[in-house]
């Protein structure tokens, strides 16, 4: 069964999960289809490692991004 990381978002008074486009195409999903979810929070520490010590200078980041445009 394909797996994907999705983010829960608020939509009005409800919560929604957005299915990534690649997965929707692979499974041939369309609006109104019913799906079964194996739901659980992501353990970011184990999955992506810790970024608590990662620091970015906002101005430097903006300058670098502007150079790319």
C-alpha cells in the first residue's frame, strides 16, 4: 500500500487531510472517493532528526532566495 506524509489542516470548523497529487494520481482518486486511513502522528525526531539547534538568519535567507529569482 502506498504511503505519504500529509498535513492536517483546518477548513472552517473541520480538519482535512490533503492527499499529495502524486499519490492521488497513482491511486486514481477523484472527489467523492472513500479511502481508509491508517492515522497516527509523525515522530519527527525519529523520522527527520532534530532541528532544534538549526538557526537561520532571516535576512540572509531572503537575500539568497532573491538571488535565485
